[in-house]
């Protein structure tokens, strides 16, 4: 990695809380701490993966980065400029460069718009100077690049299969030639063979258009295949950050180790996985100290009281006292 | 005689003027305590095959041919009353999403006791005892207290444990599980799978596991059946099928997995897409997507043939190069 290059996207000490104030017709909502002091940076050309169990805040982080909801605290920088405080108007040039692909292609495409209308819309908003002909050409070019037949333009989303729909939503994200694409579990609603197809389309697009991805998934085998860097999240905090290769070769954090051991492998039956004790606590009632301590087999008193900082141990960055003290 | 024998099962869905056929002559059997996996993509008929065993096909679907032999009766011809004695009693079912399966307005205890009382003539107290012991078996902490909880008070993993406990209540001889871990996280999925494997082994309960996840199948089942376009295209001992798949479709499924490809490389994908039920190609249904297809494949539907219980419906198994896995052996 070239350290002289400044990162494309920088997330600095971001916090996100939901609720907490009086809700509609009710006195006080419980506060959910979805993100706690998250800092990351995504370099140009990365396929940066966020992994973790449901409820760990990976989707919240992605949505906060792209501006779907503002952070409660902290800063988000794009190409060195702070974007979380901009007004809708000021944010426009950035929305052109940042696009999102959602999980469920059955819900993310407007059922009343033809494929053509869906794909034209971003151009009409962001590039009104284009002529009808130019728009058509652009749609055609992008449709072809994701392996769709441009003749589908007049059809509606319900006429397509899940894989085709997901390729249409990828096409929509690519219409404005973005630099940075956030993909929130783009393949988890699809069948295995279709997953391969969609991942291939995304990898081709990255190669041809020099995209940077922020890719959210809970499927670690996809991360190993697709990602260049990985952040493992647990209960709103990042617990380990590393190059994909290092993470899979030498996972340090006890949670990462447990996650990796839980990947079902095509081997002997009942292959041993590390069993975590206890249940996932909710973000409404965070444990003190290291948030992972109630489920960690290596937790001690310090883990219950203090919050661990990131420690760079060469290949991975890990927030864990057990690693820091050499107990692991 | 096998515990369950399905012979030449055909299922159709009459829709106005046209009739869609979802299953074509499906045969399989399950021995006592055996664990069978049914694998395939959405729309291949794996759920229809399993649902028809318990007559759970949604209307207007119906069994148009074939027999389902279980404990001396043909389930395909049973009336509703007789079916009720089997369903949820001798054969129980676990569905994908535990939040949809459990009744949100009844406590766990009420739902369990209700199920037991429906099938057995016992007192509430006795039913409660059994329910608590089953919750213990699925390793739910403090089961007595959990009996009074509502489903929303439990996590996804706990809910699925409760569903498994309910499936085990009446000591069934077969459990049919339709994608039981798809809605759960990896770590929880691993726990639930190990739990199901142990429970089935210890109580010698037969398991029919429907899933699209080949890795899950390889860990839990002894035998596997791969379906495509309403037909069984390959079946055999799980390890044989996964290490040496014969049918090009099974090969395609395995080769599409990220762990079967070098990191960062293009993934192997099966070209084309699944045919719709009213447009299944003539001959071998897989021929338009197959790299080895020729004129022969268009003519007739290939029979299920093979050695030592490992069979596939492919005319060209001898011509297809041996399967090579790109998987690097995991050394731990």
C-alpha cells in the first residue's frame, strides 16, 4: 500500500445513535448505540469488506458513509473533504461519485418503472445536459457491461429473475460512472450459481471502471474471494482490521477466530468450530469494557472494565487486551 | 423396507387453462435414522418434493401420480384426519424463518403444550414436563422460565432452537427441515447445525434437509439428492457426490462456490438460467446450459444410472473429464 496516497473515504470516530428522545405519542424511546467510535479508511481501488453478525452495525455504517443518515458524532471525509455536514445541494457532486447497491433486488427497484426509466433517472437528475440519444447510448453501454440485454429496457422489474434484477440495480449504480460503490449484502438474497454470476459482474466492473467498493456481507467465503481489506465488526465497534490474506491466515481477535471457524466447510461432518458462550447482547444495553467480553473465552477483569484500543501488530490491527498482553 | 419410500412422485399445479408440472417421477427413500439432503436452486422442486410428503402443497398444487409409503400407509392418498395424525406427530417439520413459524401472541409454553395435547391424551402438567425436557435437550438456558416467554423476547438462534424442540416433542421418526439456518448468522448457523446433527443421531430420527448450501449438506447428511427442473439429477453418498460429482449441474454448483475458486479470480458460473416450469427444454433439461451436451442430450430424458448407489442422469459421464477440486486443503 502506498501511504503517500490519501484515502478515498475516511471515517473518523463515527458514532450513530437511534432513539433516545421522546418518540411520537410516547415518553422516551430506549437509545440504541448502533455505532461506537468507528474509524476506518478506504483506499482507492480497495474492495473493502465489512463483516459481522446481524445487528453489529455494518449496514448502519454503510448507510452513514453514503449519507442516508447523518452520524451522531464524528466525521466522514471523501477525497479529503468533509461530507457529513454538507447540505443536500452541496452534497450533489458527491452523490454522483458515490452509489449504492442494496440487498434485495425485489425491493430496491421501483415496480412501476420500466428498466429504461429506472436507469435514465440518475442521468436526468445529475446530467441534464445530455441529449435523449446520449442517454439511450449510455443506458445501452451500461446494460451490456453488466451482461444484460439492452432490449429489456421496456420491461418491468417483475419480469426478471433475482439475478437479472440484481444486475439491473448494479447497472443503475454504474449509470453515473461513480468512483465509490457501497454494496449492502448484494448477493445474499440469490442462489449459489447466481451469486457467482453477480460477483463476477461486480469484479469486472471494478476492473473496467477502477471502482472502489465498500462491500457488506456476512459470508466470509465471499470476503476471502472478493475483498482486499476487511473490517470485522461486533456490536457497533470494529474489533479487527486487516488485509484479507492476513486476516484469513492469522486472525488475532477471538471473535474473528470464532467467525472463521464457523464457516461451513465442504469436508468431514461436524468439523469443529469455536463455540462462543452466551448470547449476542443488544445495542440498547452495551456491556462495559470490551463489548465482546461476555462471549469471549479469554476475557479477564481488565476486559470487563476498559475499552481496548487498536493495536497494530504488523499484519492486522486488533482491539483486544488478550492479544495486547500476549495471553493469546 | 425403508422407513419412507417415495415412488414416481409427480406434482402439478393446474392454473386456469394450463397446468404446470413441478415434479417428474421423483424416487427416493429414507432409512430409519438416516440423514438425507435435497439440494438445488430455487425453483428446482426441492421444497415441493418435501412438502408433498406431508400434504403441505399450497393450493391448487396436487400430487398427480406416485406413492409415498410410510409406516404401512400411502401418504399420497390419506384423508385430512389421518394426515393430521402423521403430520407434526410421526413426521415433523422445521421451516426457514422461526419468527414466521412461532405464534407471536402465545408463549413458548402454550405453543408446546398445545402441540402435545393435540397428538396425545395427556394432562397439561405432563405436557409441561415433556416440553421443559425438550427445551433442555436443545440447550435453552433456564427452560422453566423460557416457557413463559413470547417469541419476540428470544433471539433468532433461540427461536430456531424452540422450533426444533417443538419438532421433537412427539418423538417423530422423521424431521423435514426446509432451509433451517438460512435466516441465521454464520456463528448461530454452525451451532444449530451441530445441534440438529447430534439430536438426530442420539434419537435416531431421520432427517430430510432441504438447502441450497452444499457446505451445510456436506457436514450434516449421509446421502444427498440434487434436483434440477423437477427431476433428481444426481444422488448418492454425500461425500462421493461432493468430491466426485457426476452430473454437470452438480459440478457447476460446486465450482461456483467462492471457496472452490482462487481468491480474486473470476468465479465459475453456470451459463444461462433456470428454465421456467412451462418451458422445460426437451431431452435432458440441463442441455442448454451444459458444456458437454450434444444431439443425444436433446432426444431423450437420460435415466438415473450409476454404481454403488451414486447415480446421475447424464449420458456422458464417461466422456466428462474427472472432477478436480480447486479447494486447498484446510490445515488446522
